[in-house]
């Protein structure tokens, strides 16, 4: 039987976003996937059942245009994946306003803006997932060399909670997802797991949490994390 579920993935040209698109495509989903530059998304465009859209997530103009193009489409999953590591030196002593502004806008604010725009198009038993990180947990003193990135993910987690309150009574499940330490451009070659393992696990969690409702901070294995 053909799976008629539809997903909207924000940030899918490479790494985890591309991996999510691959897993969902393999499972028979229709996938709408955004990239900043379609010319650099040949691997994504080659997947069956993929609709590639252009979006620079920090641009409200491009977000407005995407919202108009996708008007009337309904989704079972909205997965906001896009994010950046931030400056190489994350010591507060040398932090620059423009670097911090871009980091927090991209990692903390823009994902919520996207979710607010498209939440009304996610079906009632669907899932809205954000690519968070275990480094966003303020309970874990770790990775001081990524202090600014950690802070941006903690801010994302806080804004996810506020977003859920604004949603009100709904059957939607909202996930703050830790993908694991993955071998990507950001995670590096020394990471614990590959993209296939991470994305396969995340898709399993999307399916498991569909229809449950509420907000959940979990990893790709479905294990709960401490905010």
C-alpha cells in the first residue's frame, strides 16, 4: 500500500536534512524539502517523490514566498533542520555582535518563525520536529569550546516550549530532537554514528510520536533528555 504521508523538511541539501529526505522517500513519503541554493542540491533533487523549494530561513521575504507557494498543502511532518555552528572561537571575550546575531537568529529564532508559519498546515495527528541537541540541555556542563552554540540550542529549547504554549490545545506532537553525535561537516569524522543511523532513528521517533501530542525532548533512539 502506498504511504501518502507528506513531510516538509527545512534545510535538506546535505547532511542530516538530506538523510531525512532519503529515509522518508524510501518509506514512500512525499517530501517537500527546502535548500538555500537548488544548484547545490542535485543529490536531493534525484530522490523520488521530492519537491525542492528555495528558502534562506533567515529571510522573511523568502519565507513569505515559500508560504504562498505551499498554500493549501497539508503535512504530516514539519522538520526544521537548518542550523549553524557559529564562530570557531566561542569564548565570550571575543564574541562579536554580528556573529552572535546570525547564530541565534539561525539556530533559535528562525526555526520558530518557520514553525509558526506552517503549524496550521500540519495535520492534527502530525509532528513538528526541531533539530535540537543534547548540548542545549542546561543541566549538562559540557563542551565549553562550543559555549555559544550550546547557548543557541538552549535558547531554541526555551522557544520551543513557548511555541507549544502558543499552540494551545492541539493533537500535534512537538519534538526537540537530538540526532546524536553524527559524522557530518559539523560533527566531524570522529563522531559516534553515521547519517544513516541517526536519520533512521529520527524517522522512527517521528512515527512513534505521531498522534501522542505534547512536547518531548528526545534523542534519535527515543530516550528522554533533561531540559
